[in-house]
């Protein structure tokens, strides 16, 4: 899947401004993560039609990139995430970052994972039967 990464200045109201813009565009944000540095933040989003949303945001002068990520279902229970990670570690998967969300209609959590080696992750997922 593709994740939107929007670079934001660390200024008063900038996050709200971008989220209002997304709402005005009719974009349903499925998951998000916000990380900051001293001068800027990175808003990572999972949305439907990320390529189209990225283009619309660029037309509104937002700095946006698309990043391939994996979205895995994990049991929504104690130890659910670590159980999946413990299976990926021996396969050589290196996680760069992750964030999670819970789907209302499912009994599983969804975890967005960015890894160092996409092909290695695809191979591990197939071998382990994970989705």
C-alpha cells in the first residue's frame, strides 16, 4: 500500500490547516501518525486513493511524498503485535517505523509498517502466511 507523508512546518495551526484541507477534499483519514523534529513535522496518513490525494495536496502547495508500506492484521489482544514481530525477526525484517489502528468492523488491529527491504518483507509475509 501507499502512505502519504506530508511535511508540515512546526507553526501554530498548521496541522489543523492541513486536516481541514483534507476534509474539504472529502478525504477519509483511515490512520495517521505525526512525528516531529525541531523545525518540521511529518504527518503520515493512510487514505483511500493516495495518489489522487497526493496530487490534490500538491496543487494546494503541500509538500507530499508517497511511501510504500505494509498493512498487517494482528490479533487485537495482549501480545498480538509482538507475536507477529517475533515471526518476522528471524526472516531478517528490519522495521523502520510503525503505527497501528483498530478497525471497528473487525476483531483485529491493523499495523502500518515501513521496512528497510520491501522485497524481503514480501518474501517473509508469503513464507509465514501473514497478511
